[in-house]
């Protein structure tokens, strides 16, 4: 199992979308200056934006696996998949066995 930071992934994808939008603006400003098929290039960039937005929508639909503020020490140990001893406040320790 892999844990990901969905919020960080969404931020990266949003930055990609911004870059695609800037490139669209650049290509639109050069529409009359070159012989490339600018419409095809712009459509490709818009398609990339569409796919990126679908990725964001998918990431937003995932349930949160772990809410750190609700975790217990034994839950942390289970996530780490091994036995551990964790120091807690006031000098006591909590032991977790798998």
C-alpha cells in the first residue's frame, strides 16, 4: 500500500493546468505568424487540461485514509507494519505489538 498526499498532487496538477493555459494563450497570439496547425496544437493542450481536471476529480473522490489527529499510537505502529515502542508525554511509553 502506498500513501500519497492527494492535496500536493492536486496542487501539482493545478500548476500543470496553469502552464497549459499559458501555452494556449501564447499559441493563440501567434495564430497569424506561423504556418503550424495552431488549432490542432491548442486542441491538444485543451485535451491535456481536460485529463488533468479528471485526475483532480478522481483524487478528490478518494477517502482520507488517515487523519493524524485521530490516530492512536497502535494505529501508527500498524501503519509502519512492525513492532515498536513509542515514547509519549510524561516519560511513559506505549508498546504496540502486531
